[in-house]
C-alpha cells in the first residue's frame, strides 16, 4: 500500500483533522491503543499540518491535503511563492523540480498552463490528489527528471528550478551539489527558454553564485518577518550586471524593498565614502534581506548614515529617518560589558540581545551578566571603529 493510499481514507483524514494540534511524539506513544491506525504516517501529517498553518495558510485551510515531511521543509512559503508567481505571469512555465507542488500551484494561479516535472511517481501522485482538492486543473504532469523533460521539451517561456539540497546524510549548500545540477544544465535551459528562474538556499554566497552562473539578469533576496527564506535568480542570455533587490515581507502584509548593484558597493568601498562614527542618538539595523544581499555601504550611503565599524553593519545618525528598511532604536545608554553598569539601566535585568562583531556569543553574554531574555529593552553587543567592545542599551521605535 502506498503512502497516499494509507492516508486518503475518510476515517484516517477525520482522525488527522481531529488531532492535528497534538504533539506527534505523544501520539506515537499511544501505539498499543491505536494499533489499527498507521501512526507513523499520521504523526508525519500532523507535523506537516502544524508547519503548513504558518508556511502555507491557503493549503492549510483546504482539508485533507497530504504532505511529506521532507517536501514541506524545503518547499517555498506561500508569501514567497505568490511573489514569484507574480513575476512569471502570462507565460508558459515549466517547474523542473515540482516536488510537493507549492510553487507550481501558485504559478498555475497566474498562468494559463504550467507543467509539473517530478521523477518521484508517488510524490507526483500526491500532488495530483492535492490539486483536485485545491481545484487546480490547468496543469500538465511529466513523470521524470529535468534532463528527461529537456530531451523532449517543446516551446517554453520560462523554466523554474529549486534543486534539492538534501542527501540522506547532510544538507548541501554548494550550487554544484544540487539535484539537478544547474551548472551542467544551464546551456541547454537557456537554449530552450528565454528565461531560467533559480531558487537557492539562503546559505549560498550570492556574489559567488552570480559568477558561477554568469548570465544572471536580476537577483531577489526574500525574507519573511526578517528571516531570509530564499534567493531567487533570473537568468537570460546577456552580459549585463544584475540588479539585486532585497525584500522583507512583514507580518502586517506590507514589505520593504531595497535595490542596488555590487558595482555601487565596490565604488563606495574604493572611495571610502561612508563615515565611521561613535553611536549617536539613533541606531539602525538593516533588515535581514539587506544584510544577506551585502548592501552594507549602499544602505549607509542611501540614507546618509555612519557605520560604527567596517564589519559591524550597525548604523547611526542624530536624525530620525522614517520609512527605512531597518529596525530603528533610540540609544538610552552606552556601557561596557559590566554587570553593574548594565543593571543601572535594566532594573528588571531583562532585555533582547543582539551580537554584531563581538567576541562573545549571545548565550555567553547572558550567562556572564545573568540577563533574562525578552522585555522592552534591546542590547547590542558590538565593536566600534576604535576596536572598543561596547554594549548599546536601546529602545525600539
């Protein structure tokens, strides 16, 4: 019996719906009591539903969908999938790494015809089952690898790839270790489509990836609630320097965006345009997408900020800047890493702690000064341009 066959019966689905909020581990402890049920598979579904509630709210709201643990961990979040689908509107799109079908689903919501390519037949059957429940019918399915599909592909506007980054032993973070190997397939992909869209792990070095791919038109660094989720590359047959856009999707439905090029960073570094300064009235911490993108000097130049240290990536000014893609803090006090001095400003001995270019970790600092987590105050442990270690006590605005 296949994984899908074990789980799609009405009785099993009803049990999952009634118990999805429970701890999957606790459920497995009831094996003797629930011998008639496929508990390992049910526990996996409950784990996946709990992730889908946050990661894929549209899918979560559709009862009886079936997931797999590996697929839901690697698949795009709904907010990033929707963003990519808007970029690829009104095109014939082929998802060469279909997987659980999240990206394919959102592409299908924006395009007249989309193809889902997947060599794992059992997984593709789960996708077919889910799409019926999701009422998506403008899809074609190809059971095979990306290479298999390319050998018989007809006219395509855009290929999309999210290469698998997992082996049984480890996660892979090198571009050439993905499956399929985008570097090996790229000439054929660009010969058969005008655009190739590549999603990569946020752990990959962006500038190195651009050099390896060589034909990058634009890059998007996508973060959700200030956590980088993925990096998206659009490739075309051209030799232009790529634009880089760092986007942070906020919990309130809004987003911040920052555009730059690496040539801008290089010029600012060569001319030493960005000043270094001691902490002033306000502290600015760029969002995670900007930091991942590497817009360290462009950000400072664009908003007329000074840096505390070349490697700290914390910024300061006496002016309060609104509508800036950063967390903004007012500086309450400046101390060294000394328990007595810090406690003068923290009567509750509690604060949120961030480390930027500092010799100790968050855990080590908390242990050293016996600092509780949380509260309304923020501490930044950092180093200034004189290489002095500082603790900045702040209030977020």
